[in-house]
């Protein structure tokens, strides 16, 4: 099993969610996040004073899926989240050793 973590622009969340649903993924976790990469934030003007916004709003999506579905999920996230501009985000993929559903005690793919 793989854990896919994607950090994307907030306005792309619905498109990514729909793309993952289309390939058969049923569950995901969404977290609000703030951060920056190469874009380094930006300067804004508030009541005549300039200030730097270092951390930009982002959304972090976490999905756990079978190895067979992982590549399709990555492609779906990439296609749905891409704007072609700086700050589109990143995808991190890691190996999951075990999954346990708390309610039933199911393990592995059955628990996902």
C-alpha cells in the first residue's frame, strides 16, 4: 500500500477530489496548511502599510491506496491540480506497512 500526500492550491481541491473519485478512490483526508516553496510569498498593502505574506494558504490531501491504484491516483492529482504556474504544489509517496480499521479490526487492503 502507498500513502500519497499532495499539497495543492485550495481552489483546486474540488477538481482533485472529483478526479480521485473517478478512478475509484473512496476516502481521503484534507488538511488546511500554510507554506511556501520557490514562490517565497508576496507583498501586500494593508491600510497604506506594506507587509510580506511569507506563508501562502495550501491544502494537504492524504490518500492511502493499493499499490496498483497508486500511479493512477498520482496522475489524477497531477492533472487536476496543475495550473502551469509556480506554486502548484508537490506530491509525496511513501510505503504503508499496515492499516487497521479500528471499528472492525480489519487489516490491510480490507481496512482501506
